[in-house]
C-alpha cells in the first residue's frame, strides 16, 4: 500500500459523456483508468477499463486535442492505494469516495463503493 493521487474527470462534449477514474498506482507512472457512467457510484456496478493515461491528467482541465471533447475535475486527492493485477483498493484520505475494483476480465471490473 502507498499514498497515491487520483482524479475523477467528467468527460463532456462527446457523443457519450462519462466520468474517467484515474489512479496513480506508482509515483510517476501512467494512470490506471476506468470509464464510469455516473459519479459518485452508490452501488456495486461494472466499469470499463480503458487505456492508461499520462500523469498530466491528474491536474488537467479543459478542451482535449483532436475534437475529443472537454474534461473537468469533479474529485481529486490523495488516497491509500493497494494494487495488484486483479484488485485495486482506494481509501481516500481527503474525504472523497473510497472503493475497491475487482477484475472480471481484461475490460470489465466490478466497482464496489466503501462506507
């Protein structure tokens, strides 16, 4: 377990608006990223793993290049992060949502909010 950063970006101005969850699992490394329909998540739900993103997205807000829409940070902070290839646990230190992610297959993960 380590202290890592995370961000929730609301991705808009595209045909399918959604939220992107990005987690720093190791300092300076690319961010593990999932696409979510809603935020905050209030019940067990399946989320889709997408390509890792550059650490710059931890602080970026605004228009994306190449007509890929806009992103706005809706939550960000520090968290205790525990990561294996099959499970991610994030416990927000700064009052954000805590949760676990369990791998179902190469794309689908189960998101479980924690109290």
